[in-house]
């Protein structure tokens, strides 16, 4: 014991403590619940057996039940549409804003700071705001679209099965654009300005400089942004709870909200855990892509 205390005092064992404490924290609050969730997906779990570990082992029965359910593939399709459209919208708008704010003009830093408001706001607050914006009778979005002549009648974004999913996509794009803008702006700041000046002297156009210089040198940053966007989008729950509640008729339901519904509305905890395990697998793939995309950047 004395030797251990002396090693901490002279610094030899302090680095081990700095690593061990966060690892134990992650293991207790993330690792063990993750393992418990995976185990539940192979068991028969309901309200009566939730408080005990001695539950019937059913193997792959829960996975077969989930993938054979009639609502599974429409919900998975909604999830894919939500993820792809959200990531694409956030990336394109974020990249455009990052390029815009690389231009030097008065007040650029203050205006850029205003875009961070959406990122720091809680998801439920963002959902409440967009509930008002997307309201069918008095919503701001319908008013703007009618004033521009794009629509002639009000769109009931939250209750129309054709538009309910897009209502959440629009809100999620607004929520995540600032995050994309920040990361992409950092990547753009790392590109030496003298390269652009040399290319401009050689007669390269703005499009040629962007296509042959900016995009290749931003490859690792773009990979990280898209991977993190996939992870955060698959974790998005608040907007669905605040705007559509997965309806109407599952038209805006996605995997993450469906897992919550199965667990805490239907009390089918095994099926909810099964859906979560499938999502964990997708997130792990995205995490691997993220690590690989940043490997060169970290080494450099």
C-alpha cells in the first residue's frame, strides 16, 4: 500500500489512474448497460420478469419476430430516408455556410455565432419551436410557401402521412447544420491559403480550385462529419417525440422511436432491445468508418 501511494505521489502511477478512472466510468455507465441490452434481446422479457435475471432464453426468436413484423420494413425505410436526407441536408448547408464564412467581411464571426443557437438548444425545445412553424393552420412555413406561390393550400405537415416524416427531417436539418458548419470550417481553416493563391495565379477557376484542392484536402474531415452525422441522426429521438410521435399510422416512425415504443408503451422490452441491438450494429459500423477517416489526420 505504501509503495502504491508513493508511486502516485512521484507521478509514476498517476498516468495509470488517469486512464483507469474514465475506463471504469465508461464500463459502469455504458459497457454494462450495453451488454445487458444485448442479453435481453435473446430473452423473453416483460413487465413481470424485468426485475430478475432468470428469464427464459429464446435465442433468435426476438430477431425473427422483429424482422417478420409487417411494420418493420416500412419503418426501416423511413429510418433510411430520415438518415440519408438529414445527413445530406446538414452537410450541404453546413459546407455552404462554412465556405461562406471563410470570406472576410464585417460581422462574420457574430453572424456565425448566431447559427450556433440551434446546436446548443435541447431537442425538445427545437421540436416545440418547429411544432409552431409547421402548424397546418397558422404555421410560418405554410405562410412563407404560400406567399412565394409554391403552394396554394395549407400543408398539414404533422398529420399528413405524405409529409409527416419530412417535417421531422426539416427540423433535424436545422438542428444539425451548425455542427456540420463548425467541423467543416475547422477543416477549411487547415488548408494553406498560399495553395489557393498559387492555383489562382496559374489560372484555375473557383470551381477548379474547389474540385481539385478543397475537396481532396477535406476528405478526412468530410468522412468524420458524415460518420458523426450518421451516429447523431440514428440517436435522434426528441424531435419525433415532440413533433409527430411516429405517426400518423407509422408514416414518420423510425427505428429509434420504434424501440422506445416497444419498450415503454407496449412493454415488450425484448423486442425493444432487439431493435436497439440492430441500431448499435449500424452505429458501430459508422464508428469504424469515423476512426478510419480520422486516422490519417491524427497521425499527421
